[in-house]
C-alpha cells in the first residue's frame, strides 16, 4: 500500500490525528509523574523512574479508566497522557487504570525528535510497505496501571467495581483509544489490547446486571464513540426497553464520524482532542490548565462543573473534527414525536443554549438558523465532492505504484521482502542501481506526481472537515432544541426519563 493510501486510511478509518486536522497542530503529551505531572502545563521529559509500576485495587473504586490500542503501534503517547490526566482529575486513590500491555510493556509510541534509519531502506519501506510508526520509538508504560487494557480485564474491572461498591455510590467509566463503526450504532466497537474489542452491548449487559445500586457515567473518546449511546438501553438494543437505572454517556463524536486525539508527539500543549478539553473542564480549566471564568463553564449557575457542562465546554473549545454527543441526545432522536405544528416551546436547556449562542456568534449566524443549515449543507456537498476526488486520486496513485513496483521487482524480485534469504545480498550488490531507479525512473516520477495530487486532495479534505465541525455542532444543537420541545409537550414517562438522563 502506498504512503498516501495508508495515510488516508489511518486518518479516516481509525482515529484522526488532531495535528493533521488543525493546520499542523499535532496532538501530543508530556508525562512525568503519572498523577502530578498530568496537571502541569508545559512539556518536560518522561520520568522513567515511574515505569513498570503496578497499581493495586483500591479499597473503594469510584472510577475505572482504560484503553490504548490492540498493539504498540496504536498506543500513541497522547492516550497515556489522557489516562494520567483522568487519574489526577478523578482522584488516583479511588480509581483503577488499565493501559496498553500493562506494567513492564514497551507499548507507548513516542514521536522521534529527528529522522532515523538508512535512507535506502526507509525509501524501500515507504514504497513497498508504508505504515505509521517508523518515525517513532517505543517506551515503557510510565503510569501506574493495574494491568493490560484487554477486553476481559476492562470488563472484569467494571464488574468488580459495580459489585463491590457501597450502595448508591456512583461509578465513572472512562475509555480511550481507537474505535470502529458498524452498520448500526450498536455495532460500534472499541479496540483493546491483544485485538479484543468492546461493544455497547458489553457495557449494557454489565450495567443491567450490576447497576441496581450504582448510577453510572461513562465516557468514550474514540472514533465512532457515539454508538456507545446504545448502552442506554437494556441489552444495547433500541427496540427493547430503556434502562430503569441511572446511567448516562458522553462521547467524542457521533456513531458515523471519526474523532481526534491519537498522536505520539510529546508536546502536550498542542492537544485539541475531546479528552483533554473535557477533563480539564471538570477542573474549571481550559486545555492548557488555566482557570476558566465561571460564567464560561457553569452554564446552569449552580456553582459546580458537571460532566454535561464539561462536555459542553469541550464542544465549544475544541478546534478539531469532533462532534461531541451524549446519551440524552441519542434518546431524544429515538423518542421525540414528529413535528405537527403544535407550537412547541423548548424547556430550559442552559448547556444546549450556550452551544447555540456561542457558535452562532462565532460563525456570524446569530438569529439565522436557516442560513446555518444552508451553510452546513453547502459544506457537506463540498466534502462529498472532495471524497470522490480523493478516492479517484488514490486509485490513480495506486495504479502508478503498481506500474513502478512491477518494473523494480522485475529487476530485483525479492526487494519487497526484507525477510527473504537473498534480500541482503540483493541490496548490497545493487545499491547504486536501486538508488538511481528511485532518483530517475519515469515510473517513479509518475508515482510521485500521483502522490502529490492525492496528498493535496487529502489535505483539502482534512481542512474542510475541521472547518465544517462547528457548523455540525451548531446544527445538532438546534435539532436538540426542537426535539426537546416536542418531547416536553408530549410529557409523560419519556420526558421524565429524558430529565433523569440529563440529571
């Protein structure tokens, strides 16, 4: 697979890197001590004295934080940083962290400060087997963890916390990493260490079985994480009954959209992802750790910052592709009656109103809801056109690559297999000729030109995806207001449940 093809796949199928989507600002982290350094605001060296530290199960567990990726290649340093920050925000003495391969594993991908590797070998790698991570190295897990973030360990930790906590004690579940979408929201998944996955039904089953005495708030920051709103329903099936227990979820994006937040760059200060904005907001801080004026985050004026208010602040402050969502928004879309011209009046929705007012002013659309929808529709058409152009450019690049590869392998048949017994001798005996081929062959020139075209289209698509995000957030907030007004007029149990989910 060519370099650009792989880059497009990684960006739009696994997790969109914040830096790519924000005009070169890259998602990153810095981590010294796993708890205290998480609250600092400037970069610093990793504290290797903290590596290989195993945590113990606390006497009381009020939160579980888990995630990473299936292999070290997908355990970007920013994910470890988010889990460290979560530990500091929620209180390290009352929670459990599961990350990557656990204590002792060299599973954290960190971007190199300078280029490494033999030029010819790197050129061959980029040509024959482009993949992420060759510009990075791997370090040991440096935050105290109970163990590896496998599917089994994560679900067991949630089960144990729900079984063992005092009656009526709430539990927070915080999950970070890479997600995949399915044909329906309930098919969404979160990748865990060792290639296991967690689905919304896995959480719903645990919540249904053990939640009778424990309200649950759960946060998922991966791509397509909005699909985990299905855990609001018994068995995670919307055609079955809504849970009778108190649970609510907060997600970095919808079930159809990617999210930002996965990057090996060690500059924590450049983060724009949902997790860093959400967690700092719970402290009454912006993503750099500076205090936020109370009027900018305490939307209901009760003197405290709730999860919903932190979620709302993340929606307003993140310069990323994210479209943050909640279980209550998904519930509205499932149960609100259709419009019938009944003059519906929206109830008080301070957080939603803040999104509408702030983004309307920022986008120059105050009081012009229809114009906002038209602007969004125009940008959606542009994105769809660019996606078609990107697919065509990628196809042409791939065809050019196949032509160039056929000529090169016709001369040196094992050059695409560094494990072949003849590879080293082939490279050693023909190094000058291979370099000359990459420098002057017309097939390589055609491939490189196709690469440039494909990269240009991909970059324009990425920038437009960032540009459209606030319009999508604004449009969704407008829809929430309309749906809540209809449901409020309907009243009854469905409205009562909606109010409970919000609370």
